[in-house]
C-alpha cells in the first residue's frame, strides 16, 4: 500500500467536485481513512486520518514535543504531515529563534496530501525554540516551536 490512501487521480476528482460545485465542506469516511475538507475565504483546508490498520509504520513520526515549559507557549502542528520551515527549498526560514511573531505570523507549512497548510503562531511573542526539523513528518498537535510572551 502507498503512504496515502488516495491516488493523485482520486485527489484530482475530489478537487474537481469541490471547485465545480457550491460545496463548502466535504467529509469522506471509509474503512481505511477519513478526509474532511473545508472551504474558507483563502481556499481549502483539510484534515484526514488513516485507520489504525492502514497507518504505515513510518508515515507519521512521534510528536516533536507535547510538553511546553512554564512561561512559554507552544505552536502546534494543525494536522499531520510534513513540516517545512521555509516556503520553498533554498528559501530562508519563515522564522528563526529570536524573531518576534504575532498571532497571524506564518511560522511554517505542513504539507498533507499535496496541500500546503500554513502554520500560524497563534500568539504574540518571541520565538524561544524551534523543535521541528525541516522536512520531517509530524503528528497533529505536535509542538513545533516555543514562544515567549513579550
């Protein structure tokens, strides 16, 4: 079995259905996976889960971190996928330790099923630590960065 429960043709068909219709939400549930797709003002967001029996052993890594030290806030992965610190290969990272961020600051990207999903800081402060390495698989809610409030 491939790492993903859907083929590129399946994804293209789903996108065509969504773009061609007036749908704002789609929830596909099978015995192998569940895919939830929502339209918002900026485009499409999605969340998916594999059934326990179909999860490839190396498809999703253990959480980067789940405990946030006292006095810090955590920036968590919004969904499972590959975490990227930069917008493209060779580009500078979105943020570095010591950078000031606001709630809407994009600090990374999580790629899931060929969709690039921005990771927003969600809080104001200074990046205190970057826990997520570039181009690694992360689980939903894995702590990718720590932020110290200003």
